[in-house]
C-alpha cells in the first residue's frame, strides 16, 4: 500500500542528527573539551617542560647563529681556540685538555641521569637518590672547571668589551654563550638535588608517581645536548 504523499518520509538512520555547534565561547569550550581527550595521556608537567625546552632551544639557536655570523663577517683575526684554551701540564702545552675533561664530565652525567630515571620507575629509592646526587655533583664539577676557565681568560685580559688576542667580539661571545649555559647547569644541579631529596623522603613513593624524576632528566639531557653544539661551534671551529 502506497504511503500518503503528505506523510513525512521515514528517516534512513535510527540515530538522531548531531546538534549544530554552539555559538561563541560555548562552542570554543566544547571544542576544547573534545580535543583535550587526545592529550589525556600526556602529563602536564612533562608537557610544560617540553614547551620550556623548546623556547630555550630558540634562545640558544639565536646565540649560536649570532656567533657564527660574527665569525664569518669579522675582519679582525679571531683567536685560535687550540691556543687560547690550552693548559700547561708538566712543561707541555696541551690544547683543549680542560674542555675535553669538561665535556667528558657532562656527557657522563647524562648516563647517571638516565640510570636514575630507570631505577626510579623500578621504585628503587636508594639508587635513584644516589645517581641523581651523582649527576648533580658532576654538574657542579663542570661549573667549577668552567669558573677556572673564566678566571684564566680574565687574568689574560679577555673582557666582554675587549680582547688582547684579537677580535673584541671573542670575549663577548665567549662569556655570553658559556655563561648562559653554565647558569642552566647550575640551576639544573640545584633542581636535581631537590628532586633527589624528595625521592629519598619517599614523597613520590606515597603518590606512586615518579614522573618528576623523568621530567628532571629531560631538562638535564637538554643541557648536555646544548653543550655538544657549543663545544663544536666554539671550541672546534
């Protein structure tokens, strides 16, 4: 039997049509509430650390790009790093020996930090604390050697505004780039020590969440990676 021409047509689907998006701020709030489901597995602390490291990457990139621009355009002679950063040991002048030791210390600290994160997720508080404090101690060692390097160059007359060895921009570039990185290492050593004390007290054991150790590790690995670029561009070029 044919249906009446004025009768409403039957819906091809049993599901009701989705309501139109809400206008204005309600629509924005609704979109955000649905989109944030994709980020539910990402802890806020880790996400904020990645954002901070990304912004810090831009700063170091600007510093190193400016340094390279100065090196390529300057007409005054640029000091030879192998001579400037040489140390006299046993009557022999050894080029870049202090920088090599500093690099070894900082790269080694990345290994101890990685092991600390590993033991943290195994709930081994003693080893996590010891490895984090060892990492912080290596960071302090690195900064101490950098302070010795600074004092040596200052004694030789190198200043941010002048340099008796050649181009005046050498002092400004050196103190700005290595000083900014050294500040990061110093802050990182304090940061790791605080997190290590919290691990030792059992703060993360009670909450069952050791992600703060991993977040601290992200910061420390970033500091180590930046030094690799500084070492390559400043000391080997």
